[in-house]
């Protein structure tokens, strides 16, 4: 989050310590959430956990590992942001999800015919 001075033709950046000094206790948490959100959205190595009721961000550990685990325990694919779908590829799981959606629209016909109960 970058803010510039509102003075005429002033290009100075207002730093986080200025916000800390002038924000009251009620507004400071809102600014900190906005600051974290801006960091996560701008960083390709950090993503929000898609787990239910989770508001944590997850740092990509690198090394080609696609499945990550949030501190809440939820595992998801860092590449496609879907739940852990190992060993299926992201493309396979996307096609499967598209097929499930189409089958819901078609009355589950393909699933009924091709999946054992």
C-alpha cells in the first residue's frame, strides 16, 4: 500500500509509520488488513488459503512443490488454488470440474453411467 502526499505537486510517499502515528485504535486493524491484502495480491509467491473460515496467507515454499498446507491444516494446490488434487494435474482436475458442472446441468447422466456406486 503506497500513499502519496496530498500537497500540490508533492511526490513524497507516506510511509507505514505515518499511518501508525495518526490512525486511532479502531482504524489501525483495518489499515493493517488492507496492507496485508495488498502484499498478498502483489506477491506471486503468496496466496490466500481457500480453506473454510480461514483468513491466512500461505507462502509458496518453492522446489516445484504444488501442494501447500496452511497453518489451519487445509491443503491446496498453489498453482490452481483448488483443493489438494494430487496425483491429478491441474488441467485434469479443471476438466473434471467442468464435466461435473455440465453433468449437473444434464442431470448427472455421465456420472450415473460411468461411476460405480
